[in-house]
C-alpha cells in the first residue's frame, strides 16, 4: 500500500504571501539589498489602507514576522540581510 504524501501548508507562509495588512512586492524577503527591502516595506506600509498600526510598526512587524517564522530554514546570509533591512527601515522612518 502506497503512502499518501500530504503537502504541508503553513499558515505563516500564507500570511507572508497574502497579508491582509500590506500588499508586499513579490519576493521582497529574498532580495539581497537591505535598503531596497526597507524601501519596499515602507512604501507598502504607507500605501496600505488596511493596516491597523502606524506605517513604521506595520512594516517592522511584517519583517520580524518573516524572520521569526522562517526560523532555522532561513539562510544565514539572508538573515543578515534582513537584519540590516531593519536598520534601514529605522533610518527611513527616522526612528534612530
């Protein structure tokens, strides 16, 4: 008897792809330029009419959410880039 292989669908992946608060650019968390990531998140947060918090908080929350949900599956180099994107986001919103 053959085993049935189930496709695992994680709720966190769905949130990242279909966020109800922000319309993210495709693949934004895979980009290699932290400033570009931060600019995209800032633009998405400022343009969103569905967010419940301030633009900075919404953008930072989405970035943190992705980093935390990806966990150990996140490439170390990409995690460094995303951590740098946090710094860039703070600069863009003048939160330093």
